[in-house]
């Protein structure tokens, strides 16, 4: 569906993108992840024919963005970071305009309109001027204009930009509902948005793709060990007559004895875990999935396991590992 | 598929409705009609009115005076109406919708240009009551009015095209207004400049001026093909330049 070969973009002498090369299969949902200013928007705009590449070849369904931009534009729906809505038009008038300008006949627009408004859940605001809508609704109208002509490729640039948490969840659900009918490209610097919506990730840094694959694959490439977060109620504390420090050390030693464990750390002071004065958290590094072994070792040594999870922020660690920066994601 | 002239028509309708829906269109119309009215009153009925009322010469002179002032107001209105057309869309991000749709740059610009020309023509038509007052109370030829209004429309079109180039250049409407005003003002000033320099520069400036030489015939009720071609050529040139700027902006 999408095929890029050595695509670059220069603004004057400053390189904003590339050279980048990748392929995206039809039906995939692919996320472009990167810090602000690494070239995500430039890349997506090139694919949407809103910007010309300085060099290289970009094909969408076999059509070149430079040689056949019209054919590409017919097949692409694009939602920029700020939805391109005319604030003086009602939602229905705006979508009619968007459909017509994308080459649909008035009859085709009229046929498609109810389905699009239903799918993006904007039926209740369809007669309101877009300038009176909340940011969440405006973003949905932006998605509606991107899908009105039933494009094969849907490009969403930061689709949850400026949305509140509820609106973000709704937007994610909407994007998931569109996966059946479109190949989707999403850019974001918000990790959960990418990891929960996409089948595959491309990580950009300084205008280049530094890694690609599923979250799982990326994690495996970068980290040989796997981390577990374990919350334990100490045996001695449960009995109420032991020395806490001794009990914590005993639990740590029990975990450390498990084959494959390469490190055990206590991230907070004993007694602070989840408000349970008898509980303590451990971070366990291992070379494979050791959940069962760690659990068994703790129980056998007289401790209760309150929770045991694989570390949830794996993707963020992948991201930090690749771009060597931190602190900008949500 | 609604490509080709269809896309231009779709953009034309959207832009024309935007003028009708926004206060900007009404403000421009109100200011033009007010100032035209005041100047007409001062020229035709005020203490500076020429000669005795009712004479054939006076009627023609009053109409010529009206057309002279109206041409200036038309040029100002054309700048005011055109500066938002691309700059505003670039600023609000809506230009991306057009840029990523199967529409060519010239179709976008032509649709916008025609909408502005249609709205400007409506404003111009609304001033018709003033020449009609002269027609009723004096002695002038309807052809003089028709030629004068054709001239206003052609002049308005040429200045709108200049405005299109200016608005395609920038995302800031004030900058677009300044650029359009400087180009239009320079082309207006070519006539007095032609009078103070010697040949061959005088001929060069006189041939290019947007007002004096090419406007005079319309003001006098005389239709020269040369003047019509000049205004159409100016319009084409600046619209073509605006299209090239739009295309070049895609590389930025």
C-alpha cells in the first residue's frame, strides 16, 4: 500500500527528514512515534501530497506522489494536527464541501453522509457551525472529512492532540473501529496512543527511522532482560513479630535465588506499597518470563504475593533507549 | 468526479458564501457604498459641483467624476476582499484540506478569484443608483454607464489578481494587504511618473499603468479593445504568478 525509498525533505539546507525507506502492507495500522520535531508531520504530509519530497520515491498503492499526485490524493484521507475545518460552515455543509472537493458527486456525498456521521458520532452536532464545537467534536469532524470519500489510506497526524482523557479514549475507539476498512498511519509522541492502537511501530529520531516492529519485537531487540513488578506481604510482618529489615532481605534473597533472575531492586521504602504497611515492592530483572518461578519461590519462603506484573512501560523504555532522551511523553 | 471546472465551481460557492456569512464582506460593502455616496454627493450636488445643473456637459462630467472616485474605491475594496483568500486558510490550516484533495492549484485560485470578483461586482452594482440618478436628472448615454461599469469590473479583477498573488505569498493578512497595496499603488503611480520622465521610459510607464491611460477610455465612455486586453492580461499575469507561488510553496 505504501512504499518509500530514500525519501528526504530539506528546508533550505536543513534536513527535516530522511533518507527514509519502508513499506506498509494493506490493512495495517502503523504508528509513527517520535519526539516533537523529528519529521513525523513532514513524512505524513509527503504521503498526503501536501508537501513534495526533496528526493526519493514515495508510492501509495503504486502511484507516485510526485508524478501522480491526483491519483494519490483520491486514495488518501488526511487529518492534520489541527483539523482543517471552516468555522463558518455547519458540520454537514463542511463535510459536503470536503466530499465534493475530493471528487464525489452530490449523490455520492448524500449517500455516504449518514454513515460517516454515525461512525464518527457527530450526528447530534451535524447542523451546528464547526466554530461552535468543542475540540473533541472538531477532531471527530476532522476524521469524518478524512474518511468521507472512503480512502484506502487514512493518515492521522496526532489525532488526540489537545483532547481531554475521555475524548482521547473515544478517539482511540473510533480509530480502532476504522481499522477494518482502511490502512491507517498515525503519528504521535504519546506512547499509549500508539501502543494501544497500532499493529506496528516506526520510531523516528532526527528525521530517520531508527527502529520498526511490534512493541514486543522492539522490546526484545533492545532489552535482553525482562522486568517484573512484584508486591509482597512479608511473612514476618504478617506474623507481626519479626524484624522488617530481616524479612525484606529474606524475600529479596528468595527472589534472587530463582534461576534466571539477574537483579532485584526495591524502588520504595518497605511499608509504602499500596498503603499496606506489611507490603513491599520489588523490581525483578530476568532473562525470560519468570513470573511463575518468582511467585513459587516467594510462597515457598513464607511470603504472600499480592501482585505480580510484567513492567507496563516497556515501550517508553524502548523509546528512551532509541532516542536517548526522556521526559516529553505523557 | 467533480474535477476541472467542477472543483473551481465548488470552491467558488464556498468562498462566495463565506463573504455573505462573514462581517468582512458587509463591512467592505458598507464602506465602499458610504464613501462612494459621499463623493458622489460632493461631486454632483455639493458646493464643488461643476457648472449649472442639467447641462449635457455637466451630466457627463458628473458621471466621469463618479467613475473616477469609484475606480479608486473599487481598487481598495478589491485589495480588502482578496487578502484573506489564501493567507487566512494558510493561517487556520484549512488550506491543507485543499492541498491534499485532488484539486489543482489554479482551480483553487480561480475559484477564489471568481468568488471575490462576483462579490465585488455585487458591491459595484449596488452603486448603480448614482449613475441612474444622473441619467434621470440629466443627459447621459446608457452606453457611457455600461462602459464605465465594465471598466470598474476589469480594474477590480486586475487588482483582485494582484491581491491573489499577495495572499498566496504569506500567511499573514496584514502582510498580504501591504504587498497588494504596494503593487497596486506602484501601478497607479506609473501614470504621473510617465508624465515627468522622458521617452522611452514615459511610454513604458504609460503602457503599464493600471489607471491613467487604460482607465481614461472607460471613464469617458469610450471602449478601446486595447484597454480591455490590458486589464485581462494583467489579471492573467498576476493569477498565473499566484499559481506559481502556490506550487512553489509545496516545496517549502
